[in-house]
């Protein structure tokens, strides 16, 4: 019988809800070598916490997140708080011998991320995980497997964008527009995901950043806490170009000002043998172009990635063609975390702090490029 | 009755065929204030030229293109030769008082382009045109009209790419891979088009280039004229980021190594009031997202741009839903050239040498950025 | 505080899993006026039942489904067994004063369905529900609301098909191919759903069946329980034409032999003011064409039906653009059942036995048309 | 050198324009064994005819179509008049020894069509052709080749619809709504095309009609020639079900009341080995699902049917990805007519009067089924 993995969650907001659901659903749909037990949820707001715990099935609740470190019953701590608290919580839990699963991006700053990476290195008996959950959309996992098995060949281009449209001038001055709380705007929120996907799918690392634009279009927004307007101190969009070590060229774009796109995390990869493309808004579908196909019938193949026999994670869910949704990526991640905790292989590799630190370096390098590097003014070109 | 416009064409290759068709078809489908007469075709290869002239209905043929300048019957010369001869032919014709319609890009180099622009300025009684034909796909013309009428608002982002996939390592060393003949690779061939579209649709000019990658992945290719391999001296792909004067950020990409894309000239523009997107592979369709729509039914509207009552150029062609193809963009351009020659308004503005020179400057600036500007090495970011 | 609704489920197969998940998830994502309690699961196979109960959180399990009728703690019985047992179980539970939620189609035969309808009429204090869950895909619910608010106008055409592709000659003689157990093939399984959707969305009833084809292409299949082949005694496909009372014409098709379609339940409705179309394989999207739009920008609007402010059920789930999956339609149905049990309005109407009996009549009428009515032989037409 | 084929066209309306363009364009883009010469155009309206002849390059014009029979210079007569004159003109021309290319449907009535078929049989030295031009969209021709080479296997289902939306109640009483002139409404206009496509692609013949609905929703329309309303005497929509001789089941639908569809001629075919689907609104694309593909990457392949090396007709047009339009189907047909006249093989088979007569029989049989056969009233099914 599967041994228990006692889990504590910190956070009860959007990610708290998504993670709670995942811890609850995973053992219902997967056969796992360890049994995740929803032991305790911790968060600051005691007004809402008991109801949250009750609703999602956490056995206990606490407003003292730091105290989890001392609770010997807890095996793994899931850090789902805002970015600026990732470091302190994660390091404390690692030092207390807990396994840690931290929300992305790893930290609010590169310095914090490095500290976390170092703490993870030291904590030899602890495992670390980062919630780059989109790796575990079955179509992304299939893309990973196709690329690893040589179907794309050597990679020429990566084209990654994460487009949202909710950040127009009518949107008020939410915490997401304040650098103190959010660290950055679209960059850390969205580019983090597509940098992770690009690194994960290519199996390659960025060598250099060839240019970047970091832009705040809407400089002032209506205050939520009083009359008048206040300053937005984060980026609305960040675009950058990069070159990978093995030679692939890549473009990245994150924005909250692309009207018509809601959650459009898209990636396309072109190689010597074929191409793949994917979008989160139709997350069950992977498009694949095989350059070796017969010319008469060659085309983009729209693969419905829902076949239990052939596609990652599909065995846990519904019959072919019965699509899954956004939150299943988290549930699939819980399943893989439990596999790793039970010394089994995950369906596809999980990101740890070391891995997520590399993504954070790319985030940082893009900002350096946006700020420090000279542009070519059109006035120089007569 | 419409007065005659005697036209001479130089060139009998791919563009010679497309232009010949356009000169022939335009008066059949449009009511025009001047009547284009296919007077003479000039080209070097006398073996194939008479048959070409006969097939497309050119009344005369000649192997001496320069002599067209002295033929008083010719009113307009259509220069459809490789880029390296645009300057000499166009300037000679302008100096002889001819109107000139030149293939894109304006020239092989910026210096040549500037000379052509200057010659056009001097030739006050001559009109100049450049074959940036995709402006005249009805869906692009509709997008132009929508943007001009304020439907998109102030522009945040331009996302333009021209992806083709024919340039893999099995493709031999065609003239297109030799810098001498071709000037550049994907850059001049493909980026030229999308820079023109971005400038045309936004009505704005590039202020600066924020980064660029120019890359030759396939360095050697099988010779056509002998055994062994020879060097490719042009780019396979060029990506760059730019900022427009009014603040919009833009990304551009041209490549011949995007397997699965055949002629995928795509552009998307996001603004304060809405978005548009378009691809040449489905050129009859424009997608439009109106941010002011009722939230319940708001979505990307897929507009079939074929309605004679509502859509540019559609009155000349077939009933609604009966789509047109690639070559109609040239025919629509001939119609607009004839309108301008007859002192009428074109459906949408035509690019002249002055305009195309601005596009050439952006092409050049992107190369400067790719070559001269420092990148951020990942090794700098610990 | 919400009063408890004690629920018993009968069945532990595919539908048992989907319903269990829905009873478990609904109170986590919705604020409901009654609180569904997963009291007991009943099924025949005692080997697997305890683990099933444990996995999905049923407090008790029993191999005696009939005994649920006598358990005073049970308020509602969810009948998720094969079609041939719907009648006996549902009638028994209604006679015992339970509320009943029965899987679709209502019964294996029209006679049984009528008996169930009559039992429901008699059981005045009981409520009945039928699991036509696809009504509760948010995009379908939105379509219902648009049609009710007059956006489509008077209806001309309904085009409904439910295409699957798993039933080729290599598929063995599963119970689904045996009339005794399954009642029918694609017809009861798939046409039932689209008849319900067509009736629900139009708000109209079928007046007559204008023709039908019921076909078994694969007459023998490999036995599962021994060597050799056995007879398939159900239809592989049923197509029929119908006219609605208010005049709309309709086509229906169910098949398991449409290779490339996995779970493609699609419906399109055309009316005097507009059209809608939808497919279950992209269940988060509704396409809407508004004939009153400006001709310049008129097109099919692809609506991402995920906006909490504007779209049915979306408030319970994730932010805009974060799509949901197949099983959410069941969870949404549980939420509406709980609303009705708590004397609130469901988001959109729920089907009861009376309603599902009308769908069963259409199923039957189509078979009558397929079997009994004369066709026009081509040999009659010289 | 290619021998001349002197062609006379009868008609100067929509089809006159499409055919004139095709006769003119074919020899420019194809290398043909006979050279079509645009000898004479005949039509009734002498006011517009000379300009029409001039515009499209007809050497002569005449208001006496019948006189073409006596002109020994004419080899082939292209009958592009309304349906009610097809018989008289075609029979006269066949009796005069001309080859005849007649617009579809073959005739206004089945009796007329039979007479034409008989005349064609007698005129042994004449060839006949019918303008079922959509066979010659390259994607349809590719589908034909794929099916013939066994890629689809034995056929289970044909799903064909031709949906237009222009026929709402605001559309006035055009000649198309008068039975005398038009013969029928959507049925002869649109179902004719999809019956031809279904017969052509399957290589099979209809055995029986299993049901049909013929419906006039808009019974009165605003008169064009005076005040008030007049009766529409044709169908707005006709749907029918059919069974093919080899067993495939098929559904057909033609309507002018499907708002949002402009020229949506769509067909899907499912077989034992795969499926194909196609729509005229994206006529350059064929979708193909190969059931024998590897399950991991199996999906609908979207084939851009524009590759000169691999796809029918593509060698005549533009490079890969440069799409063609509606009128190219006619030009491709002229090319194949010239090939046949020059004793070469057409790219794919051409329909002659014998063939088109079979399509007319199916049109007729559907109407018989709609009028004469009993329906199943819902009131019969309790």
C-alpha cells in the first residue's frame, strides 16, 4: 500500500485554489506510489482560511506559515505565495528538511533565486520542485517526447509568446502593477513560463540575448484604495531575441496588451526534420509538421492529445476526444511529484530549483539587454 | 473613352509572369480611367522571349532593355529584374521621362535605393511605384481602412513574420543564396514585405532597432554548376525588434527554414481599441477583435473579405465567398496604378520610391543592429 | 448554512467515475444552497467497489442497489448503470420517495421511458434529472441564452452530428455492440445527446421525421470471450432528417465510423438574425455570426466562453482563457441540481424525465422511419 | 505547333465572365496540345455585348446564338446560358457537329437532360463537357487521386453540404426565385455541385434516396419590377439522405439561408482507411486523416495543395503556398478540355453529358422523395 506524503500548502489565492485542487484530484485519477495527504494549509487571512481549508479538504489550517518548518508530520511544503516571499519560505523549509514545491518564477529577483538554488544544493535529502505546470499539458509533454526522439532534428528557430489582453488603461492599479509586490509585470508572470518551455522542449540553454524591449505603455492607473491615479511600476510587455548554445534563434514576447488573447501561451519550434506548435488556449491539440512525409499528403497534423495508449497523462483521464482543461496541468504535476517521491520516473522531467534558476537568469539577462544595450537609431541610417 | 497607357516590362521570370498577368487582367475586371497597353517586353534571353511575349500578349519584344528609354511610345516601364539592376534601369527610365513601376525591394543596397529616391525626386513629371503588392490583398486593404478609421486605436504592438520552409540543407546553391545576385537572403526577399506592411498599416515609422539576429544556418550547399559544395553568402533568417515613433513595439522575422510554412506572411496589430491579424496563406480572411463589443459575444471575427459592397477591390471580382488568389494582388495594383495615372484615387495608397526608400532604411538598420551591436552573454548574468 | 443533500450513486464504470468527480468537485467550486454529501455508492462488483468508494470519497458502499430505496438517509439516487436497468432502478427509487438523477438516454426502450415518465409524474414530491450534461458546457449554455434573447431569430436549420471513429472492423465485440445490453449502437449513445441539444437550444419540438438510415457496416466482430467472430446487433450509424413544429429543418447523424473524429458532438443553428455553431472537441469556444453586424467587419466571432462576468458557469472556474474540460459539464450539472434542490434557479434549465422522454420519442421515431418507410430507388427515376 | 480550337461562347453574365476568363487564361499558364481561340461570343443583349467581347478578347460577337451551328469555323460551343435553354442550344450544336461544353446542371428538367444525353450519344464525333468546375480545384483533384489510390479504403459515409446565406427575407424577387427561369432554387444551383462531387470522388452511384426535405421558408419577396410582393416559386433549401450502391450512406444539403456561409461547398468522406474533408471557402487546403498513421502523431493533416511537384494543376500556377482562387477551377477545366481535344489525358476525368445526366437523376429522385414519400409524424410515436 502506498505510503503517505503529508503536504502543507502556503497560500489561499488563485494558485492556492489550483494547487489544492491538484493535491485532491491526483490520487483519484492516478495510481501513485505515495499517497498525498492534505495535512495543513497556511495563510495570513484567518477570516477566509477555515472555509478554504474545509472546501478543499485540508485537515488543518494555520496563520503561521513559518511554524510548518517545525511540524514533523509535514513532509512537503507547497509555496504558493507571491514572488517576494518565495525565498524566505523555501529556504526555511529546506533548512528544516522539508521537500519544497515552489510557485514560479522561482523568486522575485535573481539574487533570491540564487540563494534558493544554493539552499536546495545544500539540502541534500530534500527534493525541490517548481510549478512550471504547462510542461505537463499532455500536448507539451508529447512535443517533448517527439523532440527527444529526434522527430524535429536540429533546431533552427523557437518562436514563443504569451499574450494576454486584460491590461488596458481601464484596468485599475492592482498589486500586479506594483513592482514591490509583483517583482515585474508581464515579464516574470508570462515570459517565465515560455522561457521554461523553450529550455525544456529544446533541451538547450540560452547563450546570449540579442536585443530586448521592456515597455510600460500605461504609466498611470486608477487607484483601488482612493481617488485619482497612481503609477504603474512594472512592464506591460517585454520582447526579446535570444540565441541558444546549439545555434537556434529565438524570439520571446510577453504582454498584457494584446486584445483578443486571453491566455495565449504559444510556442513553435522549427528544426531540420519538422516543426511543432502549440497554444494553451487549445491545450489539448498539438500541431506537428513532419518534413519526411510524402509530399502529396504532407501537412500540419492536428493531433488531439487525448489517447490513453499513445499520449502522456491521458491514461488518467477520459476516453479519446474528451478534452481536459487548465487545472489538469497542476494535477499532472502532483502525479509526477508523487512518482518522484516514490522513486518512480515522472512522465517527463520536473523542474527543480537548479533548473528554475536557469530560467530566472534568462529573465534577468533580457532586462539587462533592454536597459543597458545601445539601440540603432533610424537617424543613424540615411 | 479611356486613354492608352503604353507599358514596357523588363523581365520574364517569376515576377515577369506575375506582372504580365496583372497588366492583362486588370482592364478585364476593372473599369479604369486609362487603358494599359502591353507594348513591349524586354529581357536578355532571346531564346525564350518571343514565346513569352506571345503567351502573355506583349505586342513587341526586345533584348535591349536600355533602348526602351528612347522609345517615345512607352509611357511606363515596369522593372521586374533582379535587385542588382533596379537602380540602373529605373534611373535611366526616369531620366528619359518614363513613369517607373519597380519590383521590391527598391534596390540591392541602401546607397542604390537613395539614388533611386533622388532620381524620382528630380523627375517631377514622372510617377514611381513599387510592387509591394500585398498591400492590395483585399483583407490587408480592409485592415488599413479599419485602422485609419480608428477601429484599432493607438497601437501597442506589431507582430510580423514571413515564414517559408524551402531553404533546408537539401536545397542546392541557387542564385538566391549568392549575395552578389540576391543582395540578401530572407531579409530583402521577405522582411522587405512585412516592413512595408507594418509601416503602411500603422501609418507610423520605425524610430529605432532594439536588437537583431542575422543567421546563416546552412553554410554550404550543393553546387548546381558542378560537383561539390559552395558557400551560401546570404542570411537564412533575420529577426529583429523595433520601436515605432508613436511608441508601438514590433517584432519582425523572415526565414526560409520554418518547415510547414510555405508563404506565410503574417501580421498582427494590437491597439487600445482592438486587434487585427492576417496571413497570406488564407489571404481572403481578416481576423478582427473589437474590444468595444459586448462581452458576452466578443470574439475574433473571421471576416471573409469578398463582399463587393463592403470590401476593397471585391467589386471587380466574384460574388461573396468566391475567393481570389495570390496573383490578384498584382492585378489590383495595376488597377490602382492606372487610377493614379488617370488622376483618380487608388483604393488605398500606392508605395512610391520615397516610401520604399524608408522601408530600405529599416532593412539596413536591422542589419546594422545584427552586426554591430553588443549582445548580453549569459555568462554575464550569474 | 447549507443543508445536506445525501446522494447515492449506482454504478462504478465510466459514468460512475464522471459522476463521482462531479459530486465531489461541485461544492468546491460553486457556492451552493445545498451541500451534496457522497453517502453511498452501489454496484455489483464487490472486488473493485471498496477501492472505488475510497478513491472518490463515498462514505459507504453496497452491492445491493435496490436496498438504497429503504435507506432513509438517502435523498437523491444517481442512476449511472447501463440503459437496460434505468427503468427498474429509477421507478423503485421514485416510489421510495427519492429524487432521481438518471444517465441518458432515459431508457433502453420507449416503453420503459414512458413508464419512467409516468412514475415521475406520480412521485409528486420527487424531482427527476437526466444527465444530458452537454447542455452545461458553458458555450452551449451561452448559445441557449443568445437564442432565448432573440439573437438568432426564427430558426431555419439545425445541423447536428455526433461523430466518433473508434468503431472500425478491428474493434472487437464489446458489450456496446450487443443490442441486449446496449439497446442500440451510435443512435442511443450519440443521437440522444444531439436530439436533446437541438430540442433544448431551439426550444422547439420535432414534428416529423422525413427520412432515416440505420446501418450496421461491420456485421461481425472478433469475440472477446473466445475464438472466432460474433454478430454485432446494433447500428454503427444512424442519420435522419426532421422538421420542427415551428418549421425549422434539421439533420442528425451519429456514427462510430468517422475516422479522425474522436468525440465530435457538433451543432449549428441558422436563423433569421444569425447563426451559432459549436463542437465538443473545442468545447470552450462558441462561434456566432450576427447578421445585423456592419458588413465591413461581419464574420464568425469565435467566443472564448470563459469570462466570469459574462459567461455561464465561468464564475466558478478559472480566469478568462483558462479553459475547462469534458468533466466540468457534469460538475456544472451537479451545481444546477443542487440549486434546484435548494429552490434556486439553475443557470439554464435541467432536463427531467418528462423532457428526456420527448428525446426518447424522437430516437424511436427515427428508427421507425429507417425501418418502415419506403425509399425512392434510383431505378424509379429514368 | 498546337492546332487551333475555335470556341464560341453563348452568354455574357456571371458564367460568361468566368468562362471567358478561363478560355483566355488557360493557354497562358498551361502548355496545351490545342490552342483555344476565342472566336465568337453570342448573347441577346446587343447593348452590352460588343464591350464584353472587347474586354475579354472575343474576336466576334453575335446576337444570334443559333447561327453558330452553321458557322464552319467554330469547333466547340460553350453554353453558359440559364438552365432552361441548355437543351435547345446543346442539341442544336451537337446536331451541327460541334463539340459542346455546357454549364451545370445539365438541364432544367430530367426530360431535357435525357434528351441531351441521347443527342450526345448520337453525335459520335462530338465530345461533350459539363462545367462541374469544382472537380478541378486542386484539393478536390488530390482527394480524387488519394481515394483512387486506396488511401481512404471502402467508404462508409459522405457528408456534403453547400451552404450560402444570401437568401434571407430582405433579398428581393430575383429571377433565381422564379421556377420558370431557374428550374429550382438551391437544389439545382447547389446540390447539383455536391452530388457531382460525391459521385466523382467516391466513384460510386446512388442506389436510393432515404428521405428528403424541400422547403421554401420565404414565400413572398419584394418585387423588383413594381410595388408589393410576389411569390417565390423555388426551394430555399433541400436536404436529403442517400445510400450508394457499394453501401456508403450520404447526406446532402443545399441552402441559401445559412447565415455566415457565403460559398461553403463542403464535403467529407470517411472510409475504412482514412477520411478527407474540404471546403470551397478555403479551396487550397485538403484535410486528410490517415488511420494507418502512428497513434502518437496521428491527426488531421492540413495539406496546402499548391506544390508543383506533387499536386494536380499546381505546375501551371505559382510557387508553393501562393494560393489560387475560385476562377482557377474554370481555367483548369479549359486546360483539361484542350487536353482531351488534343487526345491527351486530362489531369482528372471530365464530366460529359452521360455523366451529368446521372447527377440530374439524383436531383430528381431527391425531389420525388421530398414530395411523394410519407413521413413519420411524431404523433404516431407515443
